[in-house]
């Protein structure tokens, strides 16, 4: 017997969304993964680095999965619940977690790192990344691309203008990286299938990824959620498409 709308809503609206672990969605939502395998590729670069910085580490989950960390590894994060989670997870591994507001400047000296990484950063301050990299150093990042999960965004907010749909475009990232003095050595883009199997998964996702539907609350969007719940019950999972791009840029030696 399927669970009721009210039951699914109550559960998803009360569960903690701290950190950047999406395991609560296991079996309730699915997202196709990019072909390049960011975590493994980042771990390989970490193994060869001597000093590394992970910007906007979230709860530290991705960095904690690296098999061999550099002798000096630092992570930054701005959201207090994530700072606490990242500290608890990463300090035992020898990683220093620095509270940072994600505004320039980064709290590090020029040329402090030979590797800077970031998975799904909200903002990218290219000039600061270039500044803290040593000559010959590398920035390696997987980022959310343009109009990601916009089927869901536009369900709640309506059609979005072209300029909004083109935000976070990989071509703009290439331009910004090169203008900061970095050389882009790899840039890849993929559109990936994403499915939400129940309305609880939708609620959890929008509570956690707060910039998708700004100001989202269950009370504010209860009518739309009810209609979407009935649609999922009748037609099956809600289909959206996540976009991702991988960018690697090097500071000239």
C-alpha cells in the first residue's frame, strides 16, 4: 500500500538536511553519475599533491573518501552546520577545516597550494584560486551546469528567462579561468537523468539544495506539492535532468 501524501510530507519536512550527504534519498530518488568519476579522479590528484585545498567542502564527505591525503590538506566551508560536520569528520584524518564566508579573499597566502579542488561550489572566485595556487598548480572541480533540474524548478516557479537558464555555463567558466591567468586543460559537460520517486524526495531535495527554489517551504507550496504527489502516483517518477561539467585549469609555471 502506498504511503499517504501527509505521511510523506511530514517525514521529509522533519528530517535533518545538515551536511552534504544525500543517502536519505536512496531508493527514493536516483541521479545518473557523470562518466568522468570525479571522486576517483580527484583522489588521484590528491595522492600526487603536497598541499591541497578543498573549497566549500560541505560536510566533508567527498574529501573524507580520498584514500591518500596530502601531508597538508585544508578545507573551507561557510554554513555552520556543515562546518561542525566537516570538523568532526575531517579532523581525525588530519585535515584542518577553516570557517570561510565564501567571499574574497581566501584566508591563505599567495602560492600556498599546488592543488585546489571543489565539488559543486556555489560561487567560484577565479582570481583567488589563481592567487593561492603555486606556479604549475592545478584547480580541479566538478560543478553544477546551466538549467540543472529545471524541470523541477520551473514546476514551482514557472518558465525561467534565458539569462537564468544560461547561468553556470561551462563556456563562462572557461572565460573566467583564462581571464584570471589560468590555462584550461580539460572541460567536459554532461546532461544526466534524475528521477524523484515520491513527493518526500522532492521536499528533501528542495530543503537541502536551497537555491533551487528560493524560500521553499512545505506550507508555501503545499498545493503544488499535492498536485505533484498525485501526478507521481498516477504516472510514475518525476523526470528531470541534472547538468554537470568538469573543469581542470593550471597555473603557468
